[in-house]
C-alpha cells in the first residue's frame, strides 16, 4: 500500500510538472509569435521581455523533461520511485540548465556587447558607405581609434542620404544606427 501511495504521489507530481512545463513553453512561444506582429515597434523593455521569454522556456523545458522522464521511468521502465526521482531530477535539471545557457546567458552576453557599441557610437559623426534609402537600410562607418566600425544605418528624418555624406549617429539599436545628416568634413565625437 505504501509503495502504491508513493507511486501515485510521484505520478501526480510528474504529471503536474509535465503540464506546467508544457504550459510555460506554450506561453514563451505565444510571446515570441506576438513579437513578430507587423507594425509593432520594440519598446525599451524589449530586453526584459526577451529575458523573461527565454527564462520561461528554459524553466518550462526543465519541468517538462522532469515530468516526462519521471513518468517514463515509473510507467515504462518500472524503476523504483527513488531511482525515477533521481533520473527525472537529473534530466530535468540538465535540460533546464542547458536551455538557460543557450536561451538566456549567451544571447544576453551579445546584447551587452551591442550596448557597449551603442553607447560608444552615440553622438559620433560617421560617413555613409552604402547610401541610405528613405525607408530602408544603408551602412555607415566611423573611426574608433585605429579601428573602423561599420554599422547598418537608417535615416532619422525619413529622407534618403547619399553615399559619402556626413551623418551624426543619434542612437544605435541592434547594430543599426539611426543617423541624421550634418554638413562639413567627417570628424570624431561631438
């Protein structure tokens, strides 16, 4: 009787973990799909949403794997409750940790590096190396010491900007500079 109760409790826990995990994965996927809505603009809280989406998916994956491995261990492989608990915790924890590294840690590291470029580029004067169409993407370059930095660029005014024109970088988002034309030769910081 005690074995039946412990198996029943574990089955309920594993089933609950599987349902919660799949629910978290579903919420993360819906959040991702909503971010692709045409016409939506990224807000200043976009980085936080990415972090929450990745974290929800990682937690969901860990919980779903924990539940699925636990159920398989008990029902299919007929392992003891203690062994099934160890297997499910190990597999769920490993899957969740791996997803956390791949979906939260590594992408945020890249965003921190881009933030450094954005802060460094704000206010600099640059030269247009690929013409910027009125509502399209071109490219600008500026000198940072001995290094030439190339960024994608969009016009802040909505007007086309020709090749070799001087521009001032107003801000940088996702390695795309928002620029405004200025007169005179290309220079350094403001």
